[in-house]
C-alpha cells in the first residue's frame, strides 16, 4: 500500500510559487504569467535554458514582489469553486 501524503497550506503556496518562478524566468516579470511554451518545454524536457530557441533573460529582475503578484493571480484564476489552498486548511 502506498503512503498517504497530505499537503498543507504551505505546500500549496510553494506549488504556485514554483510555477510563478519558471513562468517569469521564461517570460518576464511584466508578462503576467505568459511564457513561450517552447521555452518552458525546453526547460523541462531538455533540462537546459532555451538560448537556441531565442530565449534571453529578461532585463527586468524577478523579485519576491513580482512572484507574489503572480502567485495571487494564479491562485485567483483557479477554476475550482474552492481552490485547494482553502480546502487544505478545512
């Protein structure tokens, strides 16, 4: 039997944070979470930065504030009636 893993509120926030990091790194902090799919695919499938596809680091730095804004945007755009972060703490 497999062990039961329960994620808490912290893990839910970290999950959104991890997504925000790669979206801003592959796009830019000002892109509102929009990133070129081929860049993201290269990052995860080839495990390298997609320079040969034309990607270049953004001139705008990724900051804790920009990540926080994107985490909130990702969380509030969740189509579920109750996002997982709320049901985890119930």
